[in-house]
DNA sequence: GTCCTATTTGGGAGTGGCTATGATTTGGGA
DNA sequence: TCCCAAATCATAGCCACTCCCAAATAGGAC
């Protein structure tokens, strides 16, 4: 990694920090892109080079890219796919375990929930993640194409993680995110969640 | 329903028609709100009274409100909840059955897919629908509160419908939307879709 | 029919997200 | 040390969206 990339990375992180700080202080809508640029001491156009939209500036700290696909890739190759998926989901939840990180994430999710733009963008990003996950699953089970079944599997996994996160947030973090995720997985396996069916 | 509401309804439909026609002709980005207002012969501010955002103008024709919650409410009260849900999902899919309506919807979904704003807004709307569905389910099973299990059930149902719609679109409508939906439900019941689990 | 009033409509000004362009600077390799 | 490619930045401009206030309009009271 050359010097150029290193500097770009540092600038990127700085921009996120500055932006989030301002968002926390004044609220998402009340902060303009110009203010962020000024605070970070760069030009407004440059800010847009790093983040093509204000929404992404609020989503960036969540670090969603490969959130599930990555952990799945890291599972041992001989693990059955359903277990690998379950463990990947738990692993993804583990990244919220540290207290500082989790309060940080929660504050950001709060901002996102109250701003229609970023909130909508979040779903969109997760949908892309689901597609990526489906591809990784296909690769793992040796399927040449991403079938409807695999897409549903990926979607199911994303849903479990999302529901666990919601329950964790709603429960005021009485238990850890991992425990809520464990519960959500159990819910699916035990049939506690009703499955739609036809006769 | 008074005269005032009737006129408002007519205006609303007119606006959607005019907007969609322009979107089809020139593409979502290439059409300004001013053009739509002008074409519909109303003021721009008035247009914003009817549709608070351009995105919603493209989502409106999909008529998503209560898409699943409504059909579920219409199921007989003595039907077991899982069957009621499955049938509600099929019923929702049935609204795409007529050839004219389905091609119309498909063209709109195409536009949505290529415009980041409306696409993101769509997910957000579906998330709200999921929450609404969870409430209807809770009411039906006599649960005083919307539990995590019910939320997951609702989310599951929304997912099945969404996956079915995707498969239908990807399959170039060789079969009807209802058949694809039936397949998606079967996938879930038969275990063809892999379920994440832990040991 | 004719006021009267609440609601709807519409215009105009302004904000801010975002894009396009082109000039200037900067940093890394030869 | 020079050169070229990439990064930075200012400027101008578009358009979605908001605010505010004046004008029109429709429905009810008499």
C-alpha cells in the first residue's frame, strides 16, 4: 500500500469522525456538507470525492461491507453450510460486543432511524449485502449459479441478523447482541416463529 | 365522501399518470417536478402538497399500502394463522395477475431499480409494511404486544413475497406471479432453502 | 342567491445536496 | 531534478424541497 492510499485512508477516517461528531451535536439535517468540509479543513468538492452523498457519510461508520459474507468466508471449509451460516451470523453480531463500540453504533442507528434518507439507504445497502452473501454461499456449496433457493437462504440469514439487532436495541441491551442473535436463530429452528404455508 | 375528497382523489391519480408517463418517456432523473406540475396544469407547490417527494411519485403506482396486512385481515377468522398467512401472500401475488397490470408494474420496478432514491425508499416502505403486518398478526393471534417472534414471522412473510417477485421478474414471467409465489412458499416448507442454525 | 370562512391553490424567494468543469497543486517515479 | 498523473479546490449551476403569504375556491349558514 503506497503513501497515497495511506493518506486517502486517513482522510477518509477523519471525515467520518468529523461528520459523526457534528451529527451527534446538531442532528443530521442541521449539518451541511459545507460545514463538514470546513471543519475537516478540506474543500467541499473533495469531500464529495470521498463520499458521494451525505447519507453514506452516516452509514460509513457502521462498516457494513461484507458484514456477513466476510465471516462466512472465514468459516472452515468442511463445516456444513447451515452451521457455517449460523456461526457467521454470530460472528457478525460479536463485532458489537465491546461496550464503547456498541454505544457508538447505537447512537448512529438512532440518527439513521430519524432521518428518512439514510434509513432508506441502509435497507438498500443491506439488500446488496444479501446478494453478495448469496454469491458467497453459492461458491461455498459449489453451485455454478445463484439459484432462488440460495437467494432465499441469504435473505433469511440477513433477516435473522436484522431481527436480532432490533430486539437487542429494543431490549435496552440487557443482554449482549450475541445472546439476542442466538435467540433469533433458536426461534427459527424451534418453529417459535410461525412459518407461512399452504395446504 | 364529500366533493372535496373526490376532487383530491382525481387530482392524485392524474398526477401519478402524468408523472409515470413522463418517467417512462424520459427516465426518472430527466424529469423535473416542475415539468410534471406543468404537464398536469397545477402549481409546483400544489404538486408537493400531494406528494412530498419525487420518489413517492414513482412508488405510488405500486400501491403498496396494506399489500399483505389487508389480505390477511380478509382471511376467515377460524383459519390457522400459518395458512392464513400463506393464503394472504398468494392473494397479494394475485394482484399482479392481469397482463396489463403486470407489465405496467414491471416497467415501474425497472425504473425504480435504476434510480437509487426510489429504490431505497421502496425498501423503507416495505419495512414499514412488515411492522404493520406484525401488528395485524398480533391482533389475529390475540397477542397483546408485538413480540420478537411475531416480528420475525412478519419479516419472513415479506421476504417470501419479495423473493417470489424477484424470481418472477428474473424468469421473464414464464409462469404467473402466483406460481412463483407458490414455489417460494414450498421452498420454505420443504427446507430447500437452507436454514442457518447453531449446534 | 349571498355571504362567510376554512381549505386549497399558487407564486416567489431561499436553502442545500449534488454535478460538471477547469485551474492549481502535489506527490511519486524516472 | 524533472515530469506526469492524480488529488485538490473554487466556481457556476441544476433541481429537490421548504417557507411564507396572497389569491381563489368550495361548502355551509342564512
